[in-house]
């Protein structure tokens, strides 16, 4: 009898393993999802031109191909019944179709497909997230599955936090050359993205600590410790949007608690007191941290508010011009130059590329129009309703964590640029809602005819992913190698690496631009112009690329290589730069240089004056203005031009140029006055001292 019972037990276990619920295949899908998220958190590549976002996207896509293979294998072996039945699938399909249609009519289809540089959130990202959604919806069935996706990425988050602490303590073993404003950025590349991840992590950990069952004491303690650690990280990273994320999480917890009836009636007052005390302690900790300093500066002095508001204004203008389908997925940078305001350079500086609206509703509206925004809002609402109505009944702890985490994610996202670092979480919520609220058939109908092919299909998907993703990974490293050699004055080596980069990934305008710069450094002006021409063909919305082309064509003309045509091409490229982004000063500076080089003095005056008016602090513009004035055959017109610039700024460079122009016009007294003023502004100016000595003091 005992042996028979053991045999029956083994048979039952074997039968369970043959069913999808107990299969190793389902567990493999869960594990791959957890590893995918952990990799997104931790992966970066210092050898690449894009150190963070591109490597994270590549590794995410690689895991997506593996998941495609595993899902295909699961469908063949167990049939379509493993997919939960839920209306949420329809909302996901509508959202995907909205983005596809927007991409078809996008201003730049390449960006719509692959995304803007340093983001890569185009249609390929959406396809990646659709696979993640499907994997979660199909394979996540029990609390232990969700434990894997909490623990493994949680450990990755702990490593990232440890690295951030090293950065904060000035003990970072890696010497970065990044604009981070002195704040830790961990493995995310920017403190704003990392702060968003931390507020999300705090919310999820807090929900687990509050709503895990009473028997799961160790789980609650670990989650509480994780929430406190995330809160400490939020304090030192000092991303202001984290305050919104934390506040949203704290507001969501009592709502979920009421829904779950986890607080007995007799303990309501006590629970409120404990919650208020915890909130007060958290607020006190935040206020004495670097985040508190930034929040006070924002509240009392309006610190860094105007620069964000102008981005919102321009995003609304972009939406108003293309309200139905927008500019294309991830196409904010494509739209932005059309709406840049003259006052922006004072807020953002020169050569600033804005790739995000810094608010997910506005980003969706500007890039995919009312169709995309409506589909996104409907999808979010459907997922939240499914979790609220069904999820909290079936898997309360999991659903509570998804809801509270979602509140933090979307609240923080109202002021965040968004990135792959955190945007995967929305799809975990969507997939989780489908998994916990959907219904499944118990009957499995395998596709018997394809059973033998299932492992081969899975292996082929993984291999295909590796093959397809290696070229962009390699190109990123080759472009960085070219940049390094370019900086070291090795144009031959830079050309070799840059040509390899454009060969591996020819769609990226940035790589062609590096190739053009390398050829330019070598003096191969025609070849440089051809490379820059390829870059502007791929990204005609980027004024800096037209600037590069204008400079290369001007160099080609100066060296006598096809001088008449090159000269006309230089003017055309420089004018295109000013037309593409009229309120960016550098294109005007470039057109002034080209005009001065080829004898159009009045145009040179007008354009460099425009550049200075847009951004007076830039000293380089003063130098160009002085050079333009020095080329003038009419010294009095040069003096009049330079005098007009004093309305925008007064600098030693401009005053010295005025002194030289006055001297050429025969007005020695004006020359003396301006030379003295130059010395007042810059006492160590040797040229002003020499000129003043020649004038007799």
C-alpha cells in the first residue's frame, strides 16, 4: 500500500509537471522576466558611446527574444488555453495599434521605429513591452511567481543603491564625465531616472510590508527595510519628482487598506496615529536631506521651475499642431525645434536637445496624439479597475503592490522624462492585471503537429535575437572608440572605427556625424561633407547636424575643392540650420561664419547679432563678432555694428574690437576709450594693453 501511494504521488507530480501550471517551462518564463528586469536595472557599458540607455534596451530586447521562444514553446505544448481571458487584451491591442498608426504618419519614421538617441522608446520598445506583458499574463499565477520578480530585481536594486551611496560618498571607483549636478545616478546614468526608480521601489516595498499576510513576518520585515533604504536613497539622490511618487504611494496605501478591510474597526484610530507618526518621521528625514534642500528652493525661490514650464508649453504647442496622431512614437525631439522659444537659451543653455516632455500624458499627446493618449489612459484605467475589483480579492498582496507601485510610478512620471529604467513597470502592472483578473480554461489543447518543433522554435528565437542585436551593440562601442581617437588627434583611427560603426548600424545619424568629424580632422573636406550629409538625411530635424554640414562645405570651398558649388552648399546648409531651429543661437553663429568667410558682410552682422541676442553669456559669439567686424572694409559700419551689440552685453572682446575699428576709421580717442574699457572688464588682456600703449595711454 505504501509503495502504491508513493507511485501514485510520483505520477501525480509527473502529471502536474506535464500541465502548464506545474511545468518547468512556466517557471522558466517567470525566471527570465525577473532576470530581464534585474538586467535593465544593472546593465551599462562604459565602452559604448551611449553608456546606459542603449545597452539596457539591447539586453531587454535579448530577453524579449528568449521570452518569445519560451512563449511559443508553451503555446505549442499546452495550447492557447494558457492565455487568460480578459478584456484587458483588447485595450493593449488598441494601444499598440494607435502607436503603429502614429508611426506610419510620423515626421521621422526611423525615430518612430527605433526611438530617439539616449531613449530608444519607439515601436521596438513597445514590441518588447508587449512580450513582457504576454509573459506576465501567461506565466504568473501564484504568489511565489511574484516573489521571484520582487526578490531578483530587488537584489539588483540593492546593488544599485549601494553603488549610489559610493557615489554620494565620493568613493566611486569609476571616473565619469557626466552632467549629474553632483547627485548620485547609480547604474541609471541620470539622477532623475534613478530617483523615479527609487520612488517606485519605495512604493512596492511599502505595500508588501503593509499588506503581506500576518504569517509572512520575515517578508514584512524585509520589505519594510527595503522601503526605508529606498527612502534614504531618495533623500540623497534628491530628485524632486520622488516627493510626488512617495506622496502618491502613501495616499494609495490607506485606500487599498480600506478595500481589503485589513484594519479592524477597533484599531482605526491607532492605525491612523501610527501612519501619521511614520509620515511625520519620513517627512522630517526628507526635509533634512539634499532632497529637502531642493524642495525648499523650489517652493520658496521657484528653483528650476521656469525651465520645465517652457518645455510643457512647447509640448502643448506640438500637440496642438498635430492633435490626432502626434509626431510619432518617441518623436518629441523631432517636434521640439519647431517650438523652441527665444527665451529658452537663458534657461537651458545652448545646444540643448530636448527628447522628452517630462510628463507622460504630454509625452503621449505630443508623440501619438489624442488617439495614443486616449488608448494609454484607457489601458491604465482598465488595468487599475481589474486589479481593484478582482485582483485584490484573488491575490491581495500582489495586487496591492501593483496598485501602490503604479500610483508612485505614474505620479512621479508627471514630472519625469521617462526611460526604459522604469517604464517596464507599467507593463508589469498591465500583465499582472491580466494574470490575476483573467480567467483560464482548465483544458489544455497542445498543438501536436508542432510539438517536435517547439524546442527548435525557442532556440531559433534566442539565436535570432542575439544576431539582430549584436550590430547595434557593436556600433555603439565602435562609435565611442572613434570619439576617443578623435579627441586624441588620431583621425585615421577615428575614421576606421566610425566607418565600422555606420557599417554596423547605418541608421543612426550620430555615427555619421562622428565619421564626418573624423574626416574633417584629417582635412578630407569633401568626404566629411558626404558623411555629414548622410547624418542630416537621417535626422533633418537636428540643427546641429546642419551646422556640421555647413562647416564641412565651407572648409571644402576654402580649400578650393569644387569651390563654387561647395560655397553655395555651405550657405544652404547654414540657412537650413537656422530654419530648422530658429531660436537656437549656434546655427546663427555658423551662418555668420559662413557669410563672413564668403564676403556677405551684412548677413554676417545680422546673424552673429542674433546669436548674441539669444544667448549673451557665450564668449565664443563675441570672438566671432570681433572677427566679422575685423573683416569689414568699412570700419565705421563695423563700429556701428559692434556698438549695437552693447545693448546685449559688454565684454572685453567686443570693446577691443571696437577700439580697433575706431582706430581704422581714424578716431584715436574712441579707440583709447574702448581700449580702457576693455581693460576695466579684463585687466590682464594683453591685446588691449598693447593697443593702449600704442595710443599713448
